[in-house]
């Protein structure tokens, strides 16, 4: 369950080896990461002071049970100020707390991260759906601009599951591209154009242009029903509930009590067959799930969006959504070396940790990789003197 960013403890990752080709395992069209050892480091919050070390972890990080944390403290995998402590040790504010664990990353669809443009200052790629661009905790453009992403020091929350199974991680592992500075974000289930600066100075240029409103963006979506032929402009505030992981819309109002942020999206129909429509989406603002909830407000939600599909949609339509799910096949071009069995998916691909709560499975508990990417795709970004584009996806071509 997601929590408000204000309630999240941000920690520094300790130095770790960068992603490499042999870190990945491909099975049935799914990309897995070999589990690896990793140390998270944080400093105790004021509200943690006085709690026993086991109570602290059991209360704050519910991804593992209390018995695990008890064993981790006794074995020295959880330490305070670099020292092993008793399970009854009471934490003091600002103390350094470290957790050394066997890390399992969630799987993603085994689709290539296609390089569209590779310049001296800018790299653009086509991000596949289900692959996060960086990691689960979003950073501001200013923060991104002054950090070397995919090096040894990256901000991440202990609950953040992704590091190597990301666009940036894959680019480093398969194309030796680092450091990279993402300029904008795409939701994990959204595909399409992703722009990355290759220097902090270039990232700052993009940041200034975005903040000045000089950058325009275009998406394409496949929606339910026959979308109106004339342009639709939606001005509805977007209120994102981090705990529930979804957004709602509110009318524009001068009432100071409204929670949502001002948002505007322009929609134009490209084509329709009566059952579905392909719609060009031009978000003027950039709120979480903005396009998805604004399309829902028009009565034409994205046709395979399980989070926002209206209850009014009939069962026949829902059956059609299921029938249109694509069985993703790996198009990966990596060839296994004669002494490298990481493509085979055998049990010898990684070492089993007897204390790990996820072993012997590759994926963490609760992740099976059987996700479908949204029918929402970023196709174009343009600025004062530049434009970058991404090809349309196959689903954007309607057939009766």
C-alpha cells in the first residue's frame, strides 16, 4: 500500500554494483532480476525514539513479519550505528540504522528499451509498459538534475522495489549508458517516449523550459466507445490519494477547501470503429493519472484500465477487454554465452538465502509479472527549438 510522501522515510542506498547483463533472467516473456544482497541505511526519526529495534521495523515496514525482523537483529543483519544490538534495544533519535537483506525485485515484461535518438547531450528511448523509468519514489526535476542517476548514491525508500528492473538500469546494463538524468516521468504501466539528459547542465536546461511552460506533450490512448468528433477540453482538478493509489476529479472552484490540483487536458479523436476510439491527448498540466481520470470524466475511459473503468460498462465490453490482452513475447536480442545459463531459468541461477522471506522464488511475494500495459502511450515532446517523437503502438490502429 502506498503512503503519503510526507510519511515516507527517505534513505540513502549504500554503494552497490551497477546493473549488468548477467543480472537478468528471462522466462516466458518476463524479465526477472537475480536476487542480490543490498544494504539500506536510514536515520531514526523522532517518532521512532524509544521503540525497540524489532518493534520499529515491525510497525514501520510491514513487508516482512515480526519473526523475520527478530532473526535479522539477532544475526546482525539489522544494526544500529554499525553495531549488532539486542532485540530489546531501544532506538534513539538520529541513530543510523542499517538493514542488510536479500533483495528481490518485481518482474517486468521482457520488452526491449528501444533507443530512438542518441546524441551528445540527449538520449530518447521508447519505454515499454510495466517497466518503471527509475525507481518507485518520484524525485523532482531539480533533484534529478543534480544527482548522477544509476550510480552509487540514489534516493530510495526501503519499500521501493525497483532498481535494476528499470529503464535506466536496463540502459546501463545493456548499452553502458550512464549517468542519465530523466527529464520527465511516465507511469510504470504507460509506454512511449522518455527523454533523458546526459549531463546535469542539459537536465537543468530542460527543467527551466518545463517550469516556464515552454514544453508541450502528446499522448495517444485507446478508449471505450465513440469519442466525440470535436475537440474536448477537460478542466477538472485532480486529487491523488497516495494511500489508495488512485486519483479523483473535482470541478474548478474558488473554495479554499478543495483538495485537488488544477488540471487541464485537451482531447482530439483520431479514429473510431464505434466500439473503441483512438484519441490524441494533450495534457496542459502534469498531475498524477491526469489523462486517465480526465478521459473517465468524459465517459470514455482507457479501454483496458482496470483502475478507472466505470462500473457502468457492461459485461460484454469487459469480456472484450480481456480478449484483447496481448500475450507478450520476449523480443530480447541478448545471446547467452556458452558458460552463462542466465537465460535458461534454472534453479542454479541464484543462491537461496535461508533467511529470505521471498526465496526460493525469483519475484517478491505478491508479484507474478502478469500485467498488461495500459493503452496509453507518449508519442511527442516539443520545446522552443527541439522536438522528439516515438512511433505509435500497434494497438493504436483500429480494425473492425
